């Protein structure tokens, strides 16, 4: 859910950034590409959230997908911290921890059921 909330907050700035770049004296290709590049993280976060929700309905391969999500969101977290995004980096840390707990919990549940 945090991923969806972050996507909505990020996406809410799309028109502001688009207007700002169009009013600037930037090159034409930048005026075309910056809004697309700005929209990408929102779409990415929604996709990761959808993939996470999908794992709720899987039985056998859910653990693999959860660990893949953990890796992808960890990369996003590192990127957020690397560009100075302290708040987004901290917020993204929460889903990383949740995915790790879920993945290891699935591992213990499958081991105890054998």
C-alpha cells in the first residue's frame, strides 16, 4: 500500500513538472523527455505494488516473487538515497522490510508444513 501511496504522491507532481519544463528555456528534446522520465517512477511503483498483491494469490512461486520485489525495491531505495531523497528512501525502506519478513515467513511456513 505504501508503494501505491508513494506513486500517487509522485504522480501528482506530473503536471507541475511538465509545465515547469515547458516554460523553461531547455532544449526541445528535454521538454519532451522530462515529463516521461518523471512519470516512470510512479508507473514503476504501481507495477511493483500490483506484483506484490498478486503474490497473495499464488501458492508455489510467491516466495520467489517476494524476494524479487525485495531486490527491486531495495534498488529503488538505494537510488532514492543516492540522489539525496532522504524521505523517499526512508519510506521505501518500509516495504523492503515488509517483503523480507513476508519472504522469510513463507520459508518458515513451508518448512513447518513438511
